[in-house]
C-alpha cells in the first residue's frame, strides 16, 4: 500500500463500514504529480468500481489540500479526470 492509499485508509480508520467500501482501492496504484492524484486501475470494470468511490476519495484529499484533480486511468486505454473540490450549486452563482 502506497502513501496516498494509507492517507485515505487512515482518514476512515474509525469508520469500518466506509473502509469496507474502499476495498477496490487496494488493487490500485496511486501517485501524485502536478496537482493531480493519479489512480491506476486494473481494467475498465475496476475503473467503474473506483469511480463509485470518488466521494470517499475527495474528502481526505481535499482536507489535506494535496491535489486539484483525480485522474482515474486504465493503462493503455481509458482516462477520466474529476475535480477534488466540487463546488456547491450556490457557489456557481457567485
């Protein structure tokens, strides 16, 4: 488990039901570069599983302020980019 994964797991250390939801993340490799948190998934199906965890991933990353976007990747195939901070609808009006 790399440092970014440990960060996410330790953020939820007192919430066993949320830690159980994070299981698909164990098979990923995470890295950080230029404000992006890159998450390497095994295949397209695994990417879909991990994309369902975005709300759980955003909380610790935003709290630590270590990235502006999350990039989910399947080597040689799909890449998706998501912002770490999702503005509330009222923030969009100002």
